[in-house]
C-alpha cells in the first residue's frame, strides 16, 4: 500500500457529527488527493495496482479475485496516519480503517523479492486459492460483516 488507510472514513464520521477530530481527517474525506506521482512511479514496478476507494479489504479481495488468487491481509501492517492512530490501533480500529473507503491510497501487487520500500509498505500477500483472510499479531481474525463499500447495480 502506498498512502495511509482510514483517514477518509474518520473524516466522514467527523462530517456526520459522530465524532470530533482533527481537520486534516475531515479534509482527507472532503478533498482527497490522488497519488498520481506515486502511481506513475509504481506502475512499471508492480504486476497490478488499484486505488483504495471502497475500502482496503474489499479492494484487495477484488484484486485477488481478478487474478484468481487468495489474499491475506495483515491488519498490523496497515499504514495509519498519526491522526488515525489517535483513534486507536486495536483490532476494531484497524478493521474500521480497512473497511472504510475514499482514501485513494494505492494497493499494488508485486513479487516478494521486489523492493518497493521507498514508496509502499507490504500489508499482505497473494497466494493460490480464492477469497480473503485476515491476520493480526500472527493470529487469524474473523472477517467483518462487510469488507467495504458495495456499489449497487
């Protein structure tokens, strides 16, 4: 993942008056900044890439399904901004961040031996199979009821 996850979801909650929080989170929701330069830098170095617009988990599951693969996401590896960390880093907070949308971070797939540490952080891995699974602190975590935003046809 290139960028942070969960800021816009918290910004939406601030906009709705559900919580109070830093203006930067509200701005992340209302004025998202697409990571165009980072995407251009990543494009020749990855085998797949998508923006995280509907939520990290649902977008990762869609990428895996399109590739005929399974994806395992490590919740502890999800990059949270300092402001988002202020709302917690427990399992519930990480799941809320991973299922919130509108972050426009970049999710990409690359071979394990490709070094993207200058621009992205690894948050999971693809393998043979189908579906999505979650880990936190090396332990399996049940999938939430919703992986993210589902568009209606």
